[in-house]
């Protein structure tokens, strides 16, 4: 299961229900047109890894995650119950 947090400009922002044991800190995965990135939210949003996104797209992803940070964190904590 991959709960969708939001979509924007063709980007799909989500997380996986099975995020490791112990669970990793809050982060999201972002997909668009076959490319995928993992973005950590703490201490500040940062690209953990990226496959297929240009530097410009990575900058756009970081801006999008910063803008929606509260929404992402809320969805994470509601889903995982912590």
C-alpha cells in the first residue's frame, strides 16, 4: 500500500506503508514519468536519493515538499499512528 499525500504538476507524492523496521524518519517518495526521488523532511527537506530527475526537477520537488511539509507530516502521523 502506498498512501498518496498529494499530486501536483504531474508529480505524485506518497509514502510506503512498510517503511522499515524500525520505521525510518518522516520522508516521502516522489514519482513522475518513470523518475523517482526520496525526500527526507528532517531536519530540513533534502533529497535522499533521486533517479531520473534533473537538478531543476529536484529543486522543484524540494520547493513543493517545503510548501506541503505540514500536510505531509500530518498524513504520515495519521497513517502510522504516532
